[in-house]
């Protein structure tokens, strides 16, 4: 499993619209083979900043399965106009995990 991480800077004043459209966009990403789960977290210090975390079975599930799909075009249509600047997306693998 890998996690996709993106810091999303949303244009100021458009946060509520973005959150509404993000809820809609969730149906498109979750329909992709290899998708596990995702979460959107809002920054406490900066109202228009978010972090997107998506768990995928493999890197290719995201970079090929999602990014080359019709669902991605809908995701892009709903969300990409909100970002300034456009986010850098990175992928991470788990090395150490602790739970209480």
C-alpha cells in the first residue's frame, strides 16, 4: 500500500464551495480499482489550506488507473479550478507505524 499526499491551497473565500465539491468528487476517486480510502483534512492555522491523503494498493492504481480514467476528468472538472498554486502530489510507503 502507498499513500498519496497533496497539500491543497484553495483560493481564499472559496473554501465552502471546495468542500462541497470535494464531497461530490469522492465518488469518482473511490470507483477506481486499487483505491482503498481517502481523507481531507483542514489546516487549523490557515483556513484555505487542506491536506489530501489517499491510500492506494499500488502507485500504478493512482498514476495509471485513476489519472488515465474518465473518473479523473470529472475529479479534475470539479476541483482543479480551486487550487492556487496547483498542488504537488507525492507518494509514500509505510516504514514504521505505532498505535496506542
